[in-house]
């Protein structure tokens, strides 16, 4: 497939992963945060490895407008000497939804406290600690900017992470249906070991629905094979 110039889009990702409370003293006082026990769960749960991304979710005290969070994030990133990979979103578990800021691949968890303090100075307050839990499944909705490298035919790679790819769907698929479709796609043994989430971006006053795929050493050929299998399963469902 021919690689085209990168494009920038704004949209979101919906996924399901196990989370645990961070229980030690590295957090700012009277705040709470969650850690992804197995980030990209569909991949790392099936292929356990020690070298995996680190994902943290800082729990917010309340809803904050997107503009405020983006402005705060820009200022926080300017003041720290390490990338924080922050995006906004919300987490639903135990029949409750909480707003969050997700951080990815912090070099050291001792950096969390400093990041929280900088957000607090920008008027972003954090949630007080609640019930402790470990390894509980949660629905995670992220709002984020994508920088995508198009390969044509509705297929994209993430410019920042070569292990992430996307492909467009012909129509919107609700999460429960998507999980069943993904299970059927993985019946094809040539396509084992990947994590899938739903995704979308805004374009031309509309919404483009996609699947987000994560797999180490993901190349365009593997991504195309996974895409073709999803489309084949979707055709059988619609007919």
C-alpha cells in the first residue's frame, strides 16, 4: 500500500480494560489514580510480556470543559522535562462514571505527584480516594487528537506509535456487538494476538467510525488482513 502524507484529526476511542487503584504515597494528598493492569488487554492478556506500556488515569473531581483541560495540559507539558502523553476521557465501572486524564509511559511513578500539582495550579482538581479495588474491568472512553498516516482504502497507521493501526468501518457498531464480532474475527488463527477498540474521528461535518488495532510489530499487511476479516464478518451479520 502506498503511504500518503500524515493527517491530523480529533476523535475518540472506546475500550475495555482491567484497572487497579494506586495505593501507595506517590500521589498528591487526598487524590486517587488508577493503573491499567493489562493495557491493550486483548493483546497483552494473551501474550504476557514485562515490557508493556504504562497507563495511568488521574481521577478528576468533576467535569471540566475540554478547552480548559487542553490548555492546562499544554502548560503542564511545558513545565515538565518528560513526556506525559495526556488525553482526557471518562471511566465507567461499578455503575458510576468518573472523568479522567490519562497519562502514558511516565518514566517513573514518582513523577505523578508533580504532574498532579501542576494541573491543580491550573484549576484542575482531583477526586478524593474512595473504595480500593484491584483488577476490575472498566469501560474507558478517551477523547484525543490523532496524527494518522493513510495507506489508502480506509487504512491508517498511528504516526506516534507503530504498534497502532486503524481502519474505517462501513457503519457504526455498538460496543457489545463489537466484542462479539472481535471474538469471531479471532477464530481465524492467522489473526490471533491483537487488541481491538472502537474509534472515530470528525470529518466534513460527520463522523468516521473505525477500529483501533494494537499489536507489537504491526505492519500494513497484518493490519489489512485483520481489516478484511472484520469486514467479512460484518457482511455476514448484515445479510
